[in-house]
C-alpha cells in the first residue's frame, strides 16, 4: 500500500507564504502618473504648473522603484500661490453655505468615479488613507459647511490658511486640517510631505473638477520643512497649522516668531502612548490588539505596555504564544538596527528580560518583534524609544499607579485602556493627561471626535465641532492688523533691562507714598527681592503715586508651586461649586466698589463716573463667567459605528497672563473669570503702567472663598516677568498683551515644552485694539475655548 503524501490542513497553514502582489492593481494610478510623465508639478490657481529650471525630488516605493518626481517650489512660486489663494478666498467665502456644502458633497460622487485611482496612488506612495475614510470626512465637513451660518452665526473665516506637514505625517492627519478649513470658507495652501504629495495633488485636481473655485486650494511641494517655513512667512497667510514631528514644528515656530501669524502645532509623530491592561480585562483581546498596534510596519506613535501585576504572567504567556514564528520586521536602514541592538542591550543590563518572535538575524536591516519585560519608567527605551518593533512592558499594582505610569511621558496624545469594569475605565480615562482615550480598543478615529494633544503633544484641536473654531474668528472682533516683520533682538537679553528697583523710604509713613503688596499663595506679601517700583501719576507729571513690589523669577516660582498644589482639586470641583465661588467674588467686588473705583480714578485719570462704570462692568463680567461654568460642557457624540464617545473639556492647568494697560480692572476680571471658571489656576501680571486697580482687587481676593494659590498677582517689570513665565516648564499657557518684542520672544521661546499662546500687541489708538467693554457671546466663547483642552473617550459596544 502506497504511503499517502497528502498534507494535513495544519501542515499546509504552517508552510504558507505570502502570495505574489497583484500586478494589475495599480493600472489606474499608473495611468494618471504617466499622463503627467511621472513628473508632478505644483497645483496653483486650479491647475498644474510646471515652472522651468526647478529642482525635483524623486519618490520611491517600498521596493526602491521610482514612483514619480515632484517639483520643488521656489520664492516666485510661493508669491504666485499666495496671490492665487487671496483671490480664491474672495471667491470661495463669497459663496453661500449651501453652495460650499454642495461642492464638498459633490466630491463624494467624484471619488466614486476615481476612488480606485486614489486608493492605488496612496498604496504606491505608502500614504495610507482609505477612500471610505475620505468619504466620511467629506460627508462630515460638508454638513458643517451647510450649518456654519446657522450654528456659528457670530464667526467668520480667517482668510488664507497654510497647512504644513512633515515626513511620516499621515494623509488622514493632513485632510483633518484641510477639509474643515475649506468648510468654514477659508482658502488653503497645502505643503505636504514628499510621500503624501501625489495623493494631495490628485485630490486638488478632483476638488477643482467638483466646482471648487480656482485658488481656493493650492499645493506646493518641496524637499523638506524649509518650504513650509517660507510659505508661513508670506504676508498673505492668516494662520499656519502644522502636523508632524516636533523638531520641524519647533523650527517653524521660531522661524515665524514676530511675523504676526498664529501658528498651531500638532506633533503627532513619535509620541509615547500607554497601553494599560487591568486584571479585569479580556487578556486574549488585549494581547491581540497590542501586537497589532506595537508591531505594525508603519506607526506614528510608540506604545508602552502597562500590565497589572496580578495578570502579568498570563499576558507574557499570551505574548509568547502570539509572537511564535512571527517574521522579522524590515527597518528603514541598518542604522536603525544598530540603535535597536544598543537599546536592547542597555535594557538587559538594567534587568529587563526579552520575549522575541524569532532568532535575531546577524545582519541586515531587519529585527524581530521584541518585548522588553520589567523595564523601569526611566529606562532609555521608554523615555526615548527607537523606531522599530520594540515594546517595553512595565507593571503596576493599583489604578493610581497605572495613571502615574501613563502620565509619566511628556507626551499626551492618546492612551488605550483594557478592562471590563466601566467605572474603572472612565475613572482612569479622566485621570490620564491625554487627548484621546480608547476603552478596549485602540487607534480608532472619526471626524466627529475632537483630537487634542495634551502636554507636549500639541497646541490645537482637530476634529469635531471643537476643531472648527481654529479656522474662525469672532465677527464682533476687529479685523486683524496687517502682518509685521520680526524685530531684531537678542533673546538672551530680553527682560534683563528693567528700571532700577527702589527700596521705599518708610522713615516718615505719613508723607511717603503708600507701598502696596502683591498676592502669592493666598497671602499679600512683598517680593522675594524686597524691592519695589514706583507707580507714576497719570501723565507722569504728578510725581510718585505709590510703590508696588518688583516681582521676579523667584516670585513666579513660589506662585507656580502654590498653583500646582491647588489646581487639580479646583478642577475636580463641580461646575456649580466653581460658579458659586465666582458669584461670591462678584459680590465681594461690589462691596468694595467705591475703593476700587477711586483706585481707577487715581491711577488712570478717568472720571469717577467712568471708573464706577468700569467697576459695574467688572461685577457683571464675573457674574457672566459664573453662569458659564455649568452651561458650556462636552457630551456624547453621535458615532457612525457601534459604541459611544464622549467629548470632555478640561482645564489646561497653570496659566500665565500678562494684562493690558487698557481697562486695567475690567480686563483683569474678564481674564480671571475665563481661566478659573474652566478649572485653571492663574498667575497674573497687572499692567505695569496702571497696577493700582489690580492691587486694590487683592482685598477682594483675600476675602473670597477661592483656594489659596488659585489666583496669584505679581507686579513688576512686564518683560522680566514674561521671561520668568515663559521659561517655567509647569505653565501650560500664556496670554499676553504687550509689546511686539514680547510677542516675538514668547513665540520663539515657548516651544520646549510647547505652550498654548494667545498674543495681542499693544495697538493704542488703532482699530485692532480689543474692546473690553463688549460682552458679545462669540467674544466670551473664544476666550472660554482658549482656556480649555479637549479629551475624547471612545467606548465600543458588542
């Protein structure tokens, strides 16, 4: 009897290899590329432009074959593009909301005809973005284009928006900025990375075919971030939105400092995100998902695995089983291989143990999927991970320890939580300082979810209704002033040239001007230096009115230490409790209205009637912010897939505010109400010219029920205190009203760590000056939204 050679099903599956790639799947994309002779030009004014004598960059696929080349734009192209974008904005913004929505929705039909070409081009360029995801984006933002004048009636578009991305930024991240900018009526200049340039150029062509006016969408291509910097420096640009790695983002911020253009940064590449597995989790599902997330070939973030001690052995056993016979992952270069070898060896020397999918090849740009068990949070492979298939595993005992591990990273982009205990999941999600939390899932995205990086992971919000406001400004505000040129300045010397401090002569208190105190940690006190500065009478001709403390870096340090102790507890208070404290503050101000009105009259020279009117407006403004506390909140979002999602506004943390000279009391209470109503702590620097109304307000703060350290008032040199606030790593946001040099200094300096900036130059006597007496809803809403950051929580269902 002959021996059967038939293999079992198990043996067949064990010996299976990857099949050959389909050779005909890229025919449509190849035809489009061949139509352009595989040399793609720039897209300006609704058509492809191929200037002569331009450098070009070649784009290769994963096998090293040249896909196409793209032109490198130069100064003349940038000027032509900016002029086209200005004209495109006039045409696009003049259309009705219904007309703009029709254009965006028409592109859905156009994609139905050209979706295969788009998908294949994305595959060729390794710029992953499915047609279904793009259709979902278009449907979502076309509906918001329709509703802009209905639900956002008090807002108007900015003008020309520049969207800049760096290498490795995904196409979806780019479109999440381009489409809402267009939906709100802006024109857009896109500076894509080299890998996303061909799909973006194709989309620009399709947009024009769908009826988008010429110039409303322009695409400039180049070789690196230098092009994005040059585009951002063009005076026609109203707003710059950057997405990519942090190094390029910092370079962009510093290069545009002092140019009068706001820059938002989303460093979505290279963030460290916790993947937390509790003992109540479905271990099988959690291990499957962490392997899919951590060992994918192209990933934007680094995951660190945090496992509860009681189930760590089970998780490691499941990892060994899943990783058995996994193939090595191909790296970008042998240099990455050398870095991985060094990181693994260092981790082993520090006591880590390895779980690897297969034997480590002796050479070549390949590396096996590797789990480093038992690493410390301070280990280099956790703090500064290498690109490649490396997953550090740490353990924790309690929920508190899990949150501490998850918040250990300077990044705050996202986290994945695995547990079947919903209460535990929501409690952990609220405690993690990240912008996106996925419960029993990971890396899920939808345009209705706000995406907001916390800590060092960004200064803007994308997605959802919350992400639309970055492309709008209140209609009630004055038109933005023309762009300016940077001031020539030495950043190391800014704030060092202050007026000489004075030690008041108190030998004859009856004749000496009054010496005031500042307010730090709930107490009225002198500055650490013990020195004071003279407060001049109106016009400077009446001598010295009073002395106020000359605060400095150590005063800011003490204020921040007090603020970080009290801010978490204040943020956890219910909105109604915060509202009651603000109502109480308004009542305290009313009880001292005569004294504070007299201080305004003495300091500014206003009549008593005008001073009392400012006090009355200030009382009303505090009451308005008290009412805001429990009125504007997040909520549940309508999801297209199964599951629920929540958007939650959270406080930024400790904020620094440098106040303007105009309306010294009203501006102070307006900013104070906005910051503490949203759960922040604040360090305020009153007007250097008119500090007395703010110092008189300290008595109101002393008699209030606000926690000590929540509000701090430090007087002194504005520039010196600006430097102290900018260089303190704990302060998360700075609102500044002051000189052009101060604005430029903050833009250049507040990049490591990233700080959210709200900058306003002194424009005394000019139309661009803010009118603090207005109480328009969009004015208050803009200030409220500037004081919060958003968190989205995704909870799937079966």
